[in-house]
């Protein structure tokens, strides 16, 4: 087919419009003057400068648009929901996916911008490389990882690399490779600047494998340097900022042991931290076993670091222990002796390693041994935090308090200065306090003062010879001495010696076996109150043949006084300054008689003399009226084997004017359970006498036996052998069933 050449196709309606092809082959669409920088082409111009475009499409609504707006903005649009591909050399180079993701070197971009391919960075093959260069060709490159390189970001020209956030430079890598954080002028491998005057630099020394951390703060006179030597250890040193001399401060050796200010000793088990001086060690022996050691280390056993004493604190699982070793030789074996531990039950054991037995196992604090030597008793000191010369009377020294877990006090033992103390003068007292029921305030119950006095219930000493123990209260007060064992004794002793009889030369003893109370003086038993209340002086039994004094409760005799021999008196009654009563006699609470003294005269008042007697043959009791006249017999009374040389038996007088009258019947003796047929015969003194019915007596009459057990007046007023009594009153005291009666009289039977 022949070529058709057209010089111009022109729309004759207007100058611009239609299609124009000029002589240079330029095609104008909508313009009569198509213009290009060079060469030919198609120039599409919209009317009046409106939006113009060129579209390649398969229908009117889709395809690719190449467009320009009247403000000069150019556009390339793919109107279809499909990718936009740009290629060169007949190969795809760039693709914009329909969702807007851009792929360079890849047809399947996974991100907004995905690059794929290969490049060269640092002279080696790499992944895709992005180069950013300015007009001076200063270039920043970003390279993806390749077969022999890692991902890289940096400059390939001689200029710095900076990292910014919030439009502020945060880090700078200069052309020497120094990294600055907080500074754009790093002077070392790493410069970290936190303020205008605070910067830390990491420097590599020349000639050494040293890494130096240098502070440029104005008040810092030392640098910090970390040193690694031959892979065997790591050491940290400091040196003057103006010099190159450094002093090692910390080292980690090849075994993992750490020394701070000291080269660590060899610890062949576990790991250790040695601090400040040789032998100051924190040593981890193994799982759950750590030691804090002074002047020692462990290498096949404990060894002294120096010749000084050594100490050790150990935590093993849940047990804590503190040990000590006396001074020794450097690097010689050290033997630790445990001084204290807190065991797994929370007990504090001082001077003992084993869990105590008995009641000690329940104590939270257990102290054993004596610091002054072994063996010895334990001691605990509680001190006031000032010297004795600064203390005053009443100052508290210490207290042992008993509280609940919140500290509320139930009781306490307190120590105070009992007077003003001074050099070699330490007066002290102990006070014991308890909190009453219903109260929250402890009250003092007992104290021991500096004189050794024990005061219970009071702080007053009640000065006197008996103030060593004072018991007082506002209510009833007393002291109880008890024995809870069977058949035991309780005692209160008075001693003038520490052993033997002198240790109990005086005292009181209560015998719980027989319930008797004994008093003792000069080492001998003196008085006794038996279980019946009988009081014995100088004797231990109730026998009336035993010398001593007996006061009975009930029984035959209320009072007995027995003298063994000699000129001793059974009783002595003495009024020292005036006349008066020596003894008063009462019956039914009425005074019935007395013994009085007036000058040299002793008077027996309101009574008579009487004696024991028995009926003839010792026959049993029969009724005898009180006041009946009795007559003496030659027959003697009998009381078993008792020797009787003066008491004869009697009968009712049966002879008128009987010269053998002995007295009158008083009463049967009811105080003897063995000899029950004895009676009392009233002989001399005040009493009553029986008068027969029809017989009249007058006051002052002398009486004799009437021969029937009664009395009658004599024929004269002369006292004769037959005279038995003298009437003192005609008042009748008793009248009997036979109408005989009794009147008062003075008996004269002897």
C-alpha cells in the first residue's frame, strides 16, 4: 500500500479546533499550533484552557486517561478496577495495584511500597537498594538483605546520618562512625548527652582492648573504664579525667566470681562477690545456700583472708545462722563456731545449734552459754541509751513486756533507777505490772527496790525491822503458803545461819499430815496447835504426864500445866502495880468468883473447896440431892493403879451430930469417861446446904448433921467437930420433891 502524506488537516470553522498536522509531523487536537520541546507528537488542547485528556480504552467509560487540568496538574488514571503497570525494555518495572499498593520489581506488592530485586551495597550483593542524593551527590542508601549482606541503612558519601522524631534530631552518626544520642557532635564511639553539662562517652583506648566510659560532667573528676582481658575476666576501673592512669574497681573472673575494689579469691564451689577488701564475701554456695563472710573465703574449706578474726552469716533455705572464727593465718584453714541462728520455725537460738527439747522447744528465743567462757550460764542485757552520769532517779532502764501481736500490753517487768546514780553507784529497782480485767492500763503489783525490799501491792516501805517483805492492799490482805502434795509440811523459817539447825532456828511449820501448827525458837519446838485446836506449850502430845502447858478445846480439862520437877511453878499470877483481881471465874457469862490480891493478902471470893470422892465400895451412881450432908469413911477411893493416899470414900451422914461430917454433896464428875462414879464433895467455903422440911434456920445459925442427909441448927454457937456450916442467908435457892430445901452457907467441914 502506498504512503499517504497530508500536509494539513484543518477544521475550516475556526483557527483552533479539529485536528491539525503541521509540516513537522506534529499533531494538534483542538489546536492549530501543536508545540513540543523537541521532535513530534500529539498535542491535545481543550477549549478555553479546560481539562483535557487522552484516553486509551475499549469502551467509552473505561481505559487509561492521560490528562491535564488548567492549573497545570497532570494525571494518569486507570479507570478500570485493575493494575497500572509501567515497564521498560519490554519488561515490567513498576506496578500500582488496584488497592493502591506500589510494587517496584515485584508484581505482587504486599505493602504500600514493596521493592524486590538485587543491588550492591558496601561492595557486596544485596537486596534492593534505595538511593537518596542531593545536588552535591551526598547519598543516603537503604538496602534490603541479600545473600551475603544484612539490611543496611546509611550514607555512601562522606556526610552524617541523623535520626529525628517530632522534627527534632535525636541521634547522629558522624563520618567517623561515632554515635551521638542527644548530641549532634559525638566525640567518641558513643556519646550520650542528657543535658548541657551531662554527657557520657564510650571510648576505645589505643593499644589496649579497653572500653572507656567517660563522663564530661563539670563535677566529674573520674572516668569509668570496663576492661576485658583475653576473655578470662572483665574488670571495671576508674581514672582521672585528665590522665590515662586507671585503678581497677570491679572484676569478674573466669569462674564468675566478682570483686569490688579487690581481686576476688578463688571460690571452688558456687559463686562469690568480694567487696572492699580481701575476705569480705557474699558467697552463693548452691541452691538456697548463701553466705556473707568477713575475712575468709571458701576453697576446699574455709580459709582466712588475713590473720584477723573471721565472721560468717549464712542463709540455708529457711534457716539463718551467724558464726565466728578466732584469728588465724592468711590462707590457713578457718574453723567457724556458730553463735546464733534463726531456725526454720522462727526460733532465735543463741549459743546453741540444735533445736532445744522440753519446754525450750516452744520458746521463740533460746539463749545458752556464757560469753566469758564455757561452760557457763546464759545472760541477756537490756540497756538505757545513755551513761550513768547522765541519768536521774526514776529513769527507766529497760522493760520486758508481754503483749498481743498488736503491741497491747498485758504485763511487764520494768527496771528503773531507784535513786540518783553515778560513777560506781547503780541503784536499781524492778517493778512487776499487770493489766486488770476490764482495763487497758497496766498497774504496778510488786517491786524489789534497791535495798532488796519486796513490796507487794504497795510502793511504801513501811520503814521498820519488818520491811524486807511488805504486803498491802486496800482490802483484805494476806499471804498463803500452800503444799499441793499429800502429807507434806509448809514452813516459815527464821534463820541465823545458812545450814544445819541454824537455818531453821525459829519458825512456823504446818504439818498437813496431822494438820498441826508448830512454832520453833532456838532450834526447838515450842508450841503446837493440833488438828482439834488444842494448844500445847513445851510438849508435843496431850498426855497430862508430859511437862508443859495444854489448853484443850472440849474434853475433860480446858487448861493443864505440868511441871517436870524442881521448884518450878505450874502457874504464876502477878499484878505489878496495884491490887485487884488475879483470876475471875465465870459461868454462863456471869462472874461467880475470883481470886484477888490486896497488899499481902490473897482472897478467894465466891467459892469453896471441894474434893473427889466415891460411895462405899465404889458402887454406881445413885440419886443424891445437892447440898446433902456427907460423912467420912475409912475406905479409900480407887482409880485403877493410881496411887491415892488422901482421898477417902464417903456416905450420906446417918448420925445426928455426926463428928465425921466431910462436907456436902456438890455434883457427880461428868468429865471422866473412864471413872464415872466419882463425885465432888464441897468442904469449905461458900455453897448451899440441904435443910429438912419443917426445920427452920436463921442467918448465923451453926449447923450439924440431922442424921438423914440434911442439916439442922446446933444447940449452941460454939464451933465444934460436928459443926458443918454457918447459915449466911435464909433465902431458899432450891426446894426438892420431899420439901427439903437449900439455903446459902459457909461450909466448915475442914
